[in-house]
C-alpha cells in the first residue's frame, strides 16, 4: 500500500516536472523563433539599405561583378592590343608584313636628332621639331609645312610604313586642317607640283569630309578625284600605324592593318618615285600635335626562281660566323627558299660563288670564300636531297668587290654569296 502511494506521488512530481520542462522549452523556442525573425528582418532591412546606398553610389554586388568582368575583358583587350602592336609595329630589319623577303632601303628613327631640333636629314617649307612619345623620338610637323627627306628615287614596288600620332585634336580651331601624303615624280619642295598624286584626310570633326579619305591625282589623262568612306575620327588622338603599298600605278593604304584604300591606277606618270608629307592648318598655341615616326621603306624583292631563270643573283642574306664557313641560323630561312626552287625544278643547275671583304690575308680570304660556297652547297644537298651534279662551287675571295672596302657598309655588301645559272 505504501509502495503504491509512493509511486503515485513520484508520478505526480514527474508529470509536473515534465509539464514545467515542456512549458519552459516552449518559451525558449518561442523566444528563439522571435530572435530568428528579428535577425531576418534586420538582415532584410540591411540588404534593402545596402541596395538603396548602392543605387546612389553605384557599388552594388552585381555592378562589382560586372566591373570585375569588365576589368578582365579590358586586360584581355590590352593583351590583344599588345599582340597586334607587336605585329604592326615590330622592329623590322629587312622585309615587312607585305614584302617579307624585301630589302629595307630607307629607315628614319630620328635617333641622331636632338629633342626640339628640326631633323637633320629633312627639308621643309614650314618647320617642325623632334618630340618624344612614350620615350621614342617622333617628328612633329608645324602648321602649313611640307616635309621631304632623302629617300632617293624609289623603286617600282615598295611599302612605306610609318606611325602617325595625333594629340589634343579636340576639334577647336581645326577648320580646314588636313594631313596629306603626296607622291611625285620629282624631288622638289613644292606641294603643288603639276604631276602628283595624293591622299589626305581632314583633322576637323565638323568637316564635310569627316570620316572620309580624299584621293586625287594631277597632270594625268585619267583624272581621279574622290572621297572614300573610312572611320578616320577613330584614328585621331592616338598613334595609328600606316602602311602604304606602291605597285607601279597601284596604291593601297592600310591603317592598323585594315585596308582603307585600293586604287589600281592613281599613281600615273611615275608619281610614286618620291614621297612628301604635308600638314595644313592646326595651331601651335592650341597644342595640336601631328607627328610621324618609325618610318621605313621596304623594296619588294623579285621571286627567287625568276632571278635564277634570268641568270642568277647575289645576296648578303646568307651569314657566317666571323672568319668561319659555319652558316648562321638566321640564314636558313632564305636558303630554304632556294632549296625549294631546286627541288621543284630538277632541270636547274647552279654555281655557288663565295665572296669576302678585303680584311685579312687575300689567300686566306680566297680559301674562306671557297669553303663558304661548299657549306651552302652541303646544306642544300643534305636538307633537300639535291643531286650532286646540280650544284657547283667556287670562291673569289676579295677579288670582285661590288662596293668600297674602306667603309663598313661597303664591306657588308662585299661579303656575299652569288648564285649563277649554268
């Protein structure tokens, strides 16, 4: 009986404790739920506040992501631009993107001219000065100046390359301004020669010919005068690379490697023999800058097979270690072109003749020239499996110079390899 009473009492207390426990648990859960709701409200309120601030200052997360992407795209664009510049503005010693086998016949970097001076090898009607652009020298043309330099008479086929840098062309006081490249058949400092051809473009955005290139020739039977659409305003206030390709009467112009002009018969009456640059208008007091730099003229070389079939040719593009018959690696590309011609036409037979300058002993030079000719023969036969009977060799040493051995330039021309058809 006592045991039963004790169990009932215990059960009562346990039930009462459970009730209190669950009551307290419920109260805690309720408070926790309230705190959760409060935190969510605070978070949402904070989020709304952040969004409101972002809308004012433009610093939202979505915008940040967009800016990150934009930065990444910008970096890619910069890298792509650097890669393009390497191709358009590379330091070419010989050849160009248009005439890769051509010979560099003129180059002007203004390295011998002092900043602020007019360049020594140029002539002008209006003046100019040497300035620096990103550490490199450039020739700034003054308003209304015609400028020419000592290129000599240019060949039938060549490529003129130059960088054109313009700055502060905010189109103030620029009405009537233009930049002109002029082609003539005589080397006279006169912008109005009777027989000439030219292309020019306005430097003024408000011009009636903005975003056009004007082409014209003078003193010809087949007169050409036309405005050709091109996005010239995109070229200004930066550096743009121009390539002007002359093939007889034909003129092609590329701007940053994009074709802008292609005129088959603009250059009549030998108008492409000399080049002049002319700047019209602009004002120095407004600090308008129009400058040219990195000027190169590359002559188109004739096809090697054609040269061989005409009887042969000599070249200074095959180089050897000093005093040795070991061919330098940079010569292999040119030698491969000769090898391919011999491979394609089994009927061609050549005599390879080595030549040296006059430095050193004449007997040693004769022996060296013979060994160098043999080295060229061995390379062609080993790589292209040319028949032993297709190639003969000889050496003339210093005995048949083509230039003055008293100058470094002359010596370089005399160190040559000759290929004669037999």
